[in-house]
């Protein structure tokens, strides 16, 4: 249960942070690089934030912002992060 609670907190934090950047006009890729998720730096596969932020931007835009799978995987491969 603790793991589920921590994941839920991660997703809530990510959604809040992504929304702030979306509202400020930042593009999804810059937003993924800009978000600092303190407390989650020890998690593996940190590059997944790229796909998560892309999905959130699609949600925020009402489905207008879409990205193809190869584009997402390429962006995840280039991800540097701010951890």
C-alpha cells in the first residue's frame, strides 16, 4: 500500500508541475526537462517522465497535442533530467 501511495503522490506532483508549465506556454519536452521531482531521484527509469508529461499535455490540450511513439522514445533516449 505504501508503494501505491508514493506512486499516487508522484503522479499528483507531476500533474501539478506539468500543468504549471503548460499554462505558462512551455512545450512538453522543455517541461519534462525542467521538472525537478525531489524525493523520486532514486527511482529507476527516470526518462519515463517524458512520456508522462507528453500524456498530460495531451490531456490538458483536450487531445490536440499528440506525439507519435517513435518521437516519445527518441525524446526519452535524449532525456538528461534535473535530478
